[in-house]
C-alpha cells in the first residue's frame, strides 16, 4: 500500500482526504451528462469543476488541462490527469491509486459513458490540481 492511501479492496487504494470534484464526478458513473456523441471528456471535466465551484478551462480539448491549475508531480486524489490517447488526448479526475501505482480515474467519454477505471501511469503526462 502506498503512503497516504487506504485500501478499498480489489487491489485498489484511494487517498484519504475529501475531494468534492471526485464526489461530483462519481455521481455520473455510467451516464453521459453532456448529451454529446463524441469528444466530451473535457466538457465533462469542465462541467464537474463548475458544479464544484472551480473555474475550468472552457475548452473541449483534453490537452487544455495541461496548462490549467497548478501542476503536481504525481497522482493525488482530486488531481486532474491529462493523458495521451490514440487520435487525441483524454482527461479525468484521480479517484485513487491501484496496487501497481497506476491512477484510478473517473472520466467522461470512456466507452461512451462516465467510467471509473485504472489507467497506465505511463500514459499520463500531466497532473494538475484545480484552481
């Protein structure tokens, strides 16, 4: 188990501490609250940020989050992860860290819905904390 984490079963861990961004994102698991057919991960992230009192990027581009907020060196619960993806980028909020050190993300447009799943830490090129 990593320092500062608590086990939540199934080989996954989640950080201590409260994150309103994670809680808000989790409310939409299994749905598409944006009503868009494609390219909506950044739109979802901006919606979650707005609903929790943060300013987002205002952009529909995932990579816009790479220059948002303040950078942190690694995954932290509540941080926004920006990653590469075939055909573009992807963005989601870190809800935990699995046993292999990979971030667990809640993200939109993952299988056409909001989904919570681990991603390879090698895909993530920026972690930022919301403004």
